[in-house]
């Protein structure tokens, strides 16, 4: 079934709580539905959204927004060691994680409590606590907007890297994701080295899928605001990656600066730490600020416009660059 709306409010479709409207809004519940709607293709201004947890609308959207309501989870292959699980792009992400943990299938537990929908996991390569969704994705199915042709992308096709995929680069804006297939482990190994996750898991009784999920949920709840209560897009900025030599010079000047060495020799820095050291926790604007428990999160303090949020974020980027010589990049997708 396809639902089509005109002059549609986007307030329920962005967790920042920004008031904006779309000229047209199309929601579909099957591959056949969206192919029928597209017919011979669509060449107007378009945007594909999921749960809206990574969007910042600066203006109204003049064009058509597509939203998947494709549901369902299906085991498409099973061996003694692994499960291949095909999931509809409209499935709530955390409901997927909870389902896999309940089934005893490992891989996604560190990604608990991340807002959004399954389709976005392949676009954003969502990650948390040392795990990225792209590590587990084996196939992404899409419908190409321009000609309504179904396509499949393998893991390698997707070109996953930190918060990046081909759907944010060469194929950006060209596809509607319909299904994502994940490889999950029947005998999971746990990744607990990030932050205080290992300590929290031990407090809960040791490493099990349920305990890891519970630990991640509790840590996130303590650090990040609930979109139901405070408007935000979660982590507004990506953690910057710098070369080892520059990281070493920063460590000499700022010994307390958190640094995370990467396999390729580069070093990941904490954007939240950099922002906090620039004083942004103590300098909120009237409608915008950073979250008191995590400076990486920009929040709508009430009544903020998209432009106010963007201007605030730009000021943060400028201050971090001036103080540390590090350029922050926004993780949020700015729709202007």
C-alpha cells in the first residue's frame, strides 16, 4: 500500500523537533508499491528518510520525500555458525537488535538503543562501542529512483568506512533501500573494550548478549537525551580522525585528551571532549545548546529553527579549529 500526502508536516519525522513541511510525502509498504509509484522513474527533487534521527531541516522541502514502511525479518541462510537475516528497511533499528539478542544471534548488541530504522544503517554505517553496522551487512537491496529498477549491493560494493557508505557518496540520493541482510553469529564473540562497557557488563554478571545490550542501553541513557523529551539528532559531529604525528603533538600539549589508535595508524579523537574544552557546555544560546552529559550532542532547547541549529554548530566547528587545529565534520544530514 502506498500513501501519498501533500504539504506534509515533517515534525513527526525528525527527532530534532524542527518545524518543516514537505511538498509531497510518499510512504510505501512493499517493493511492488514503490516500483508502481515510480513507474518509469522520478526525476524531481527527492529525499529518502528513515526515522528522521539524523536529519536537520533548515527549510521546507520542495520535492518528494520517500519513507519506507517495509517490515519483516526473514532468515535466508543458516549454518552451524551463522545466520543471514534479511530485514525490511522500515523496521525499527532497536527492535531489530532486541530480536537478535532474544534469538541468541550475536553482532548487533553493541548497537542497542540507537534511534532510527534499518535502511539508514546501510547509509550511515551506524556505529557505537567499537562496532559498525557495515561489518555485519552482506547485502543491500534497493530500487533506483530514476528508472524503478531493483538493484543489489554486496558488502564490498557498499564501500563502508567510518560513518560512510556508497549511499553517501557516488550513489547518494539515487536509491530507495528496501531490505538489508546481516550476518549474525550463533556463537558470538564480544567486543567490550570501548569506554567503560566491559566494567558495566561485569557489574551485570558477565558477558552475555542480554547483559551487553542492557549495559549499552544504560550507558546511552545516562549520556544521551531521549528524543521524546529533548530534540536532538544524537551525535551531531563525527569523531575526527588525524594522523599519528599530529595526534602525538596534541597529546604533548593536552595529556588528558582521549585518543583511540586505528588499525591503519591514524588516531581517532573525541569530538565531545574537544567541544567541551572549548566551553560550549557553559555557553548555550536561547534555543540551542549542547547536552549537559555529552557535548557531542547538539540539542533543541525549545523553539529552535534549523538555521539556528546550523549556525550554532558552525560556531562550534570554528572554535575547535581555532583552539586545536582540528576540523569537525557534521554527522547529521543537513537538508537545506
